[in-house]
């Protein structure tokens, strides 16, 4: 019996070692999330999808654009289409809150700014804490949500920014950006001043005579 117990110990030790290794690997998969508010709800985005966060500043409106497109902004010399996420997702709000921050994201070599009420924090959480999106958790289409996180009574929905800016929508926004950029360049080009040479008195008199005879 003693031999049997001794023989089983290495196997148990290997099993415990594998469990510890698996747990360590899971804990090593840490996700960093930017957390922000939209109306009465909390959302997050993976930090890898965010280029930078800036304070909301001046935005140039674009005529005949969808309501959720606030306009364009110059971010470090680059034209950025600014989108109001609350308008984009038709989120109801109890009171009007002016967007405080803009999340800059780069999608297919184009810059887009997502206007949010406020960026509140950066979280580091294990990947295992992110759960599948349940039914009826929000009015936003589930296709845009990669998962949910519950944290101390809070429900944080994780937006997949690459899906929020889908290919179809991205194409439309890119076209708007290009048109605005082209128009801006035309405005910046110096206008040529037209000069008219003074007419010779004889030529002028001849023109008047021809007009009278006509």
C-alpha cells in the first residue's frame, strides 16, 4: 500500500503544477480597457483600438451630413471625422450632456473621433472576466458589442470599434472626409487676380459707333 501511495504522488504533483500553470496563463491575459459614459450607460473599448483621447474642441460642421456626424476636426495636422456615439446609437438621455472627450481611433488608415460624455478610467482586467453579451442588455445592436463586464455592481459593455465603423459606414465617412479636405485645399489656394488692360481710345470709340449704328 505504501508503494502505491508513493507512486501516486508524482502524478498528483504534475496535475497541480499544470493547474497552476493554466491559472497563471489565464491571469497573464490581461485586457486594458478605456471606460467611458454615454448617457446613463457605461461602455469600454480595448486600449489597442484607441490611438489617443483628447478633450472635445472646435468641430467644423459638414453640410448635408447625417445627424450623428458632428463634423471634422484637425488633430495634430490630420483631418478627423467626429462622430457623436449617442446620436449614432440613438441612445435616450435624461438630460443633455455636452461631450467632454473624443476617442481617436484609426481604422484602415483613416482617423475618426468618437465623441463621448466622459472618459472615466482605464481598467486592467483578466480576459476571463469578459462574458458574452446577454439578450436585451442595451438598445445597441449586439453586433457592435464584443462582451460585457460586471464590476462592483456596474455593467460595462465593450464596443468593438472596428465594427462600429463598419466597411459600409467607413466608406461613407471616408468620402465625406476627402470632400471636406479637397474643399479646404481649394480655399487655401491663392486666388488669381484678374487684370484688364485699358482700352485704346480709338477702339473704344469704334465700339460705341458700331453699337449706335446697330
